[in-house]
């Protein structure tokens, strides 16, 4: 495994790891072709500055993202003991981007965006939950990385929250307003019902002799879904389902 792959694997977000991998491979290829540098961790400050100049025809925002990836790689290489010096420590992204104030949706614009969700649509609960999380300041990659256990229910009259693992492996808790928590838990309840139904269907098909269903029932993916809906013993025989009453199933789908 080379240093680019190790660097990508060190990222918390799978989406960030994928983007970093693509950008770093492009950087490494350019170093070999233009600067005769065999490995990116051997680059000098002159190499990094020259690479930055080669990006000048790209949009400023794209330049900034690529430069920040290169800077992150060299910081990581030093911290991991792969390189002794950081050649990119003095290299900065385009000033126009660094000094540009971020823009946000107003409260009214956010409400109008939430109102665009078609409640009769198949994925209405999912879409509403996603929009609420984004409206609380989460990055797209952070929303994609959310797990069921990251939803923290309210306690003692306080607010619910989301446990977020962001850039640089930094963790933070984002308080959720009442409507946002209701939207997220409504989506989770619906998703759990669907998962439970799929598990039940797979067990029934396996009991009928379906080899594909039997293999899936014993797969790691099925075990993950079973854990999601709170099944402590998996896989279950088809006759065991008869002992799971409706009350237990309803209790499984709560988020408290």
C-alpha cells in the first residue's frame, strides 16, 4: 500500500477519502511527469508551488480544494513520520477564495426549501430528514457518514443532537430543533420497518429453499441490518418469527 492510499484511509469520511485519493494521484502523476519526483512525499516547496501554478486555468474554488488536499497530505506525511519536513506549509490557496465570505440561505429560504418536499413521494421522509440536517450546518460528506447511533435523543427537557465526525477526525455535537428531530426519527422508523420486512422476506424465502436467500441471510450485510432493527439473535429460523409479536416489533422501531 503506497502513501496516497494510506493518506486516503486516514480520513473519517469515505467521500473525503475518495476525493483525496483522486486528487493525490493526479498530483503524484504530475510530479513524476513534470518534476521527475518519484513519490509525492519527496516533493519540495518549489515542486508544490510549481504544481499550484499549473492549476491556474481551473476555477479558483477548484484550485483551492486541490491545494488544500496537497497541504493536508504533506501535514499528514510529517505527522506519520514518512517525511521530515512539510514543503507545503507556506503554500496558500488563492487569496480570493480564502477571503471570500460564505453565503447562507436565509430562514425564509430554508423554510421554502423544506416546503418543496412532496409528502406523497416515495422518499419524502428521507428527503425531509436530509434537508433538515443540511440546514443545521452539516457538510454533505458528514450527512452521508451519519449512522443511526449518531442521533442523540433529548434528555431532561434538553435538545436532541447529532454526533458528527467531521474533517480532521474532529467530533462535535450539533443540537437539533424539535421539527428536525421529528423529521429524522420519522425517517428512521420508516426505514426500520422496511428493513424488518426485508429480513422477514429473506428468512421466508430461505425456508422455501432459495439458496440465494439463504446465503444473504448468513451474510455480514444481513447481520448489520438485523442489528439495526434490534434483533439480538441472527439469523432467526422462520418458525422463530411466529414468536415475535406486534408489540415487540413496534417497540423495535422507536428511537427513544
